[in-house]
């Protein structure tokens, strides 16, 4: 099992309804966060922000881990961590990161081939584009990397020009688990 899988498993346990199982998950998750696993820090923030796993929300713990996670941003190298950091910072102002800084983390992850980071760049610049990059090229790259969301979006944009390609992208997105693609492909019910 790799470290990101361990982090995810610890988070699942930490959110468990069984208090003993949740405590075990939190213990493992905290140890991983203390060792510098970025994803573990973010999960720890979520647990104490939302009160998952039966914990009482605790703003002090949340702020502590936000600061520690933010301090790691300059040293992040993994595409997964850069994606997670960039995406989280786009919607959580408590990290104190500008949108342009968050997009640069996503861009670095995308340069490593992280399709979801490319999709997030496209999505986060729907109304403003502080880095001034070609949004359509980013969307196409995300779709080529098999981001289900990017496949659906690109299929929607191309539907008028190339229906066959559009349908192929929707079927691919559905195969990747996209509920939106499944809904778009479902035959319309005629209740008449």
C-alpha cells in the first residue's frame, strides 16, 4: 500500500461512526500529518472543521493545520499534492493564497500530466483568468488525460460540430463513472 492510500484509509476510518475505529483513524492520520504528509493535513483539517467521526469541531486545531499545510506549499513536488493544494486554495480563503498562486500550483500539477489539475484550472478560470492561458487548450489536455469532467465539458462544447466524437467522449466519461455523462446519455422519457 502506498502512502496516499494509507492517508485515504486513515481518513475513512477517522470518519467512521464507531468511536474506537474513528479514534484509530485519527491517530494514524495525525501521525502521518506530523510526518509531513500534505493530504493527511488536509483531512485532519476537514475532520476538525466539520466534526467528522464524532469529534467536536475545533477552530484552533483547524488553524494549526492550515498554517502547517500552507507552509508546505513552496516544497510540494508531487502532482497529487500540488493538485490538492491548488484546488483547496481556490475555494478555501483561510489558506491565504491568491487565486493566481493556487492556479500556478494546479499548472505545475498539470505539467506533470495530472488531468484533474488541468480540469480544475479550466473550471476555476471560467469567469476570470489571472494567468491568461488558453482555456480551451487546457480543457483539451485534461480530456486527453481522461478527466471525466473535462470529457463531458468538451463533449458539450463540440456537440454541434462533431456529434460522433461528442458521443464517444460522453460514453468514455460515463465509463469513468460520470453521473453527468450518464444523465446526458439517458434516453428522454416520453410521459405522454
